[in-house]
C-alpha cells in the first residue's frame, strides 16, 4: 500500500511540475506578445494601446498565477510555502491593479 502511495505522489508531483511549466511558459509568451503588440500600437498612436497592453499583461499574470497556485501542491516546508504565498499575493495585487487601470481607461474612452 505504501508503494502505491509513493507512486501516486510521484505521478502527482510530475504532472504538477509539467502543468506549472506549461502555465508559466504560456504566461511569459502572452506578456511578450502583448508587449510587442503594444509597441506597434504605440508607434501607430492607437489611443487604446494602454487598454490592450494592460489586458495582455493581466492575462499573462493570470497564467503565471495558475502556475504558482499549482506550486503550492508540491512544496514541502514552511519557508517554501511562505515564498510561494508572497509571490501569489504580489501577482494577485498586480493583476487587480492592471484590471482596475484597464477599467478606468475603458471608461475614459
């Protein structure tokens, strides 16, 4: 029975690590693509550049937040949990700030 639990824990850890890597990669790609799109919009003097760029950054941070939440599944000691918790708090705060700023920009336009 103990061997089955160890195997299941190993499988869960591997699946979580793969999912974390996937979500973080997707988040980074979304931020990069949004940044490039934002640069071209800025060059074209598009008045909605901030709205689109904020939306892209918010979406990228949301994907990265998914990875951090999954990371809480596999951490083992209290110090790691505190670090992951701090990262989650910072990313949530950034996401909320970007969301608030985007809503204000949309209301102005």
